[in-house]
C-alpha cells in the first residue's frame, strides 16, 4: 500500500510538471466530468487525500480550504506539498495490522459511520487514480500526451 501512495505522489508531481507548459486559462477551464477543471482536480486530489488521512488520525474532519484561495498552479502545488508533509509520516508508519482496525468518522452534520482503516486507505489510493484518468482524457483533448500511468520504471521497488 505504501508503494501505491508513493506512486500516486510521483504521478501527481509529474502532472504538476506537465501543467507548467499549459496556459493558466486552460488549467482553469471548465471541462466535462470530475470537479470541473484540471487545476481544481489536482487541488481536489490533494485535499481529499489529506482529509481522509486526517480523519484516520484524529476522527475529525479538518474542513476543506476554499479552492478560490489556491486557484493557481503554484498555490495548488504548494498546498499539495504541504499536505504531503503532513500525512506522509502516518502513511509510512502503516502496518498490516491497521487494515482491520475500525475507525468511526463523525461528519460536520453530526452523522457518523464506521469503516475499516484499510478500506479508507485503499479508497484514497483509488480516488487519485480515478482522477488521474480524467486528467489523461483532458490532456488528449488538448492535443498533448498525458503523464504515463505506468507503475513500472518508477524506481518504486528499489
């Protein structure tokens, strides 16, 4: 599981680099699917990852920062890096025994649900991979080659 988080982080960083050659108005342009734009999707990926990991650690929702406060490539990348630093120690301390441990999440509306911690971790991994697929479609719509989704040749197993 740690390997798949490292994979997602590498791919996300590759997308940030890919975005550097795309005009900012294209990054903000509303598109069909996802959360609406390339930039907002990258923000969403980082925010959802941080939110779920924070919930695992504290059982409290950290709240979502407003996208409008981070609506530039530099700001979304910086926020993603900040969130990465916050959650990486927890992820790297993960053990298989934690998979089946229950965690009860209480939402801002007062409702709560109980999940297995491993279920949440795998949801976070799959969530990012899903949105990366959307970014790949949008890249092709722009006539550009998307970031590779290959797990191999990334040095993840060295």
